[in-house]
């Protein structure tokens, strides 16, 4: 059932939220959109307009042209540092305070959930704020970030002090496995949850996109928050067609009026 926002918040969803014992919030790039962070599949802006993210976010792309791929990630990292969490991030941090058994699972590689106060965030696809050697996989410190707004189209990655290989971003690229421990924790939380909030994701990237269906198969109720339709809508008990920065604060205010 699709509810066109802004109001009223579906009363049965408010009840489900208030009485949830084990909630999972599952986020994608849309939750950071109102912070000004481009979503993953939005048309790439500026110098990146001619690349599809899928074409850049792979080990082969990095091996073929490390300077172009490293420049893209450093530009994204600087962009995230120049922005701030939005009301959606803060609402999710507030939700955890109300429902201590809840878990936050994200596909995002930014740190905006943490900067809003969320803890124990499960980053399925890694983080822009970690780096490791492309050759020997040793973790390595990141260099100082680019100046905000800088968009070099090429940037030489720093070298590993142990083997001299190029550093790569600590993200999961297409064709790479998700971190096994993070994936196992995400699956376990999803299988055990009673309410699954799916926020700001096109649900097109696997195996992450499997989680909402797993939750429903295990008996949880599913709510989707996304201004656009998603493949999950048919299985959802509620579809809130609104930006997360509006829908999540409204949901919390309805469930726990001050
Ligand atoms: C793997 C890090 C194999 C890098 C990312 C079936 C099973 C397993 C794999 C596959 C499979 N089918 C295909 C695959 C391969 C592939 C895949 O899924 N391809 C897709 C393109 C079909 N999967 C993989 O390669 C995965 N690895 O499976 O390994 C393997 C197996 C064994 C052994 C070895 C290997 C790895 C996938 C991870 C890729 N890395 N990110 C980086 O960020 O650069 S994925 C990338 O997509 C981001 O993490 C992003 O978060 C994620 C998902 O996208 P969304 O978050 O949903 O973002 P998107 O832009 O699509 O949508 C935004 C949504 O927000 C929209 O719906 C919009 O309407 C909405 N929105 C906008 N504004 C708002 C809003 N919502 C709310 N409020 C708003 N204001
Ligand atoms: Zn190395």
C-alpha cells in the first residue's frame, strides 16, 4: 500500500514501529541524498558524467587505470567530508535509542550514519574512510583529503610502505565478496527481525538486495521508504513515497510524540 506523503503516517506502521522488538533499518544511497551526496545511480556529475559507476567500481577498472579510479574515490571522500548528516540519519540514530535491539545495515560507503550517532553500523560494501594495499592487502592510512570541491580526473594513489603497491579504497567492488563477518551479522539480524525498514535503495545490487526478501520470508513486516518505486514494493506492507529526511522524522514523531 503506497502512502503519498507527507501525511498521515500509516497508523499500523506507527504501531508496528512502536512495538518492534527487533527492528532492522537497511539503507542505500538515497538516505544520504538530502545531505547532497549523489546517489549511486544518479547520472554521474561533472568529469564523471562519461563513466557509469559500475564501470569504475571494479578491481579491473582500478588495475587498468588506478589514477582515474583513485581520483573518483578521493573526490567522493572529500565530498562526504564537506557535508553533514541529514534528518534521516539523525532519525535512525534516534530510533536505535528507542529500540535498543535494532540493527542498522547500510550499503553506503560514507560515514554519515556514524556522524549522526549511529553505532554498530554494518557496512556491507565497506567504507571510503579506509584504504588498503591493492597488492598485499595491508591496511594503510589515508592521505589528507582533497580540498572540498576539487575534482581531479586523475590522482596517483599513495604507495604501500610494505610492498610498494598502490593503495585502493576500502570498499567492496563489483565482483568482490562482501566481508564475510559483516554479511553473516546482517543475515542473522535480518532473519531475526520483526520489522524491516528499507530506506533509499533501488534494491538492484546483490547480494544486499536479498535481505528485504529474507526478512519477509522469515515473517517480518516490510516498509519501503523511497520517492520512486522499487522492486520490493509488491512485498511491502507499507510504501512511503517520500524523501527519507521527511518520512523518518515523521514516523518517529508519530510513534513517540514528545
Ligand atoms: C558479489 C561500493 C560475487 C563501491 C558497491 C546475484 C548474487 C550475487 C552477485 C550478483 C548477483 N547478480 C549480479 C551480481 C553482481 C553484482 C551486482 O549486484 N550487480 C548489479 C549491478 C546487478 N554484485 C556484486 O558484484 C557484489 N559482489 O556478489 O561477488 C562473488 C561471489 C563469490 C566470490 C567472489 C565474488 C558486490 C556488490 C557491491 C558493489 N559495491 N558499492 C562504491 O560505492 O563505489 S554497490 C553500490 O550500489 C553502492 O554501495 C550503493 O549503495 C549500492 C546500491 O545502490 P543504492 O544504494 O540502492 O543506490 P541507487 O543509486 O541505486 O539508488 C538510490 C535510491 O534512493 C533510488 O531508489 C532513489 O529513488 C532513492 N532516493 C533518492 N533520493 C532519496 C531516495 N530515497 C529516500 N530519500 C531520498 N531523499
Ligand atoms: Zn602492499
